[in-house]
């Protein structure tokens, strides 16, 4: 399933930066937030059922489905000594009471949703039919995006010995967005060395663009972006959260006027103001990276740190003279609040592109953009573009129902042409909340409802891991 952003009706930008809401407006927003969170529990629960491939069973010890076996024992005598029942600590009760009161309606909806989804999955909704032949599975693929609209296509999965597996997904949306992604890997948890290969074709006729810089105006334009890309990587480390890797790849990007909306970027901006607005580029890149984590859990960490870093050297293989570094660094930290049911999660991301020597200007479509894993929660996708991007995210999350976590967050994001141009007072602030649940050991579903001075945006991500 694809990633989509569905912004509600935006509020025109105001001159003042801080959020200013009256008590009545704040109350209305809280009620709307509670309603959206309630509905989202059903979505996330259904996503777990749709994505999980394991058959039903009695469950293992430690799972939420595990039930202790019953044994026939003699009834206790009236004079028998038994231990007093366990009671929740006073401090624990004090911390949890406000959240229990505020989210009690959500809990009721969650219970009802669980019953409805369970009944539907068993008697009404059948899992997508897949045809398997010689280790190859063929089935339907679906996706949805706020800019691309609903999409449908085919998914082909293969697997073999030595941990070899492959996946090919092709979709076509109602707004003529076409995507073909292929990935193959030879890796196994018992093998420290692995190889991956990928190739993709992305045809986006209505890619959003608001202009360059941290103060880009609130006027959307569109342009067509078509990219053919591919690469090969070699990693060392059986644990995907404790490995180093090297990679080499190629990227061919073509741009042109969009045709599923107006106005078009080429009619609003000048090539002198926006580098690469009317020019295509083809580069080859090579570099290395690392992913190092020390946490108490890979799926739902409550304590520890997680560090990521990557650097690529990209050089032109066409008539252009592009030569630049593309790098990214990320740090995460987790700390429980008196219990593993409540966690403070912190995340900081810094991305950038830096020219080397006498390189020509880097095209705008190869610069960091506030989208996908570095989206600014209270803003539309691709809202800010520049050569450097910074994102700081802090949230308080707690278990709302079984394996579904609720969270409240505060976020600051900013873009700049170079590192010295970052100014803390000019960072874009977002506040909000959402829900999160783990779909697999490497991915999680996350629903975010963020608010900023430009309005409120809702984002559903089924491919993240934070």
C-alpha cells in the first residue's frame, strides 16, 4: 500500500508565526482530533490483518493471543493462605488516569472496531487471492495518495534458497501516475554478508512545487517528473539495524510541464531562479552508509539509541557538469516514563547536497524535500525544498489498546541553502498526535494529524519504521 497525504481545507498563511487559537476553536479541534483517532484505530487494525501473512493459531507465550491452559485443581479451603492480589502503584494510577479519561471514547471505539474488523475478516472480507506457481506469488496491488489518487496494479513475489527473494510491484493511478518498483535480495539472518539490487520507474505528472527556500510562498504549482533509477548494494551484518553497507547506482530524471492540474511550475518560475527547471540530468552515484542501533526492542523500542548515516558521490554521465555529495544523518533516542507502556521518543534528521569543485548548480529536484520520511507534519507534501534540510521531532507515546500506540508530538523543520543559514526562530512548527502500530519487524503503520499556521494535514504512512 502506498503512502498518502490527505490535507484538510488549509488555512491561508498568516504573518504571525505562533499558533493562536481561541478556547472555542481549541475545543473544536480537540473533538475533531479525538474523532479522527477513533476512526484510525479501525484502519490500523485492518492493516495488521491485511498485511500479516501468518495463519491463526493458539499463540505463543508472551503474545497477546496466548491463553494459559486450564487445569483441574481442588478448590481452596476457607482457611487456606493465599497471596493478596496485585494492585497498581499509586504513581502509575496518577499518570494513567488523565489519559484514561480523555481517551475513554477512543477505547470504546477500539473495542467495537476490533469486533467488527474481526467479524469482517472472518466472514465478509477475504484476503486478496494470490496465485502461487514454482515459488512465485502473483496478486493485486493497491495504493492511494492525495496527489496521485487511487492506484491499482499487480504484485509479483518470488523466493528461493539462501534467503533469495524478490518483489515486483506495478501500479497505475486515476491521475496517470505510473510506478514500477523491483527489488531483489540475497540475505539471511544467519549470513553476515548480503547483496541487494533494485530498479524503479516513476512517472509523476503532478509533482508539487512551491518554490525554493524556507520562505517559499503558499502557492502550489505542478511539474512532470519521470525517473528511471537502479542500483546494487552489498552489506555486512545479519541484523538490519546493525550493519554497514556500500552501494552504487544510476539515476536518470526528466522534467516537463505537468498536465493534471494548474498552474504549471514552468509557467510561474524562471530557470534562472530555479536550477534544473527545464533540464534533464543523468548521474551515477557511489558511497557507503551504516545503521547502528542499541535498543531493548527492534519492533517497539522503549529504551536506547539508533543512529543512521549515508553519503553518496554523484557525478554526471551526460552533457551536464554535475558533481556533488548527497548525504543524510539521523539520530533517534527512546526513554520510558516509569513504565514501558509510556515512552518519550526523539528523532533528529539532517540532509543535504553539497557541490564539489566547479560543479554546475544542483537541480531543484535533486535537493532535499520535506516529504515522506522527512515530512513536516502540519504542512503539505513537498512544501519546502533547498540544499539543506533539518527536522527535529519529539513525541510522547503510550499504549492505547493492545499493540496500538497513541502519541502527541511537537516538531520543528527548516530548509536552507547552506548550514550557516539555519535560524532557529524561522523553523516551521507543527503540533499534533496520532496512532502507531507495528506491521512487520521492519515496517510500521503511522497515522499523523498535524497542525501548523498553514492548516491541518492528515498523513497515513504504511512504510515507516519510527
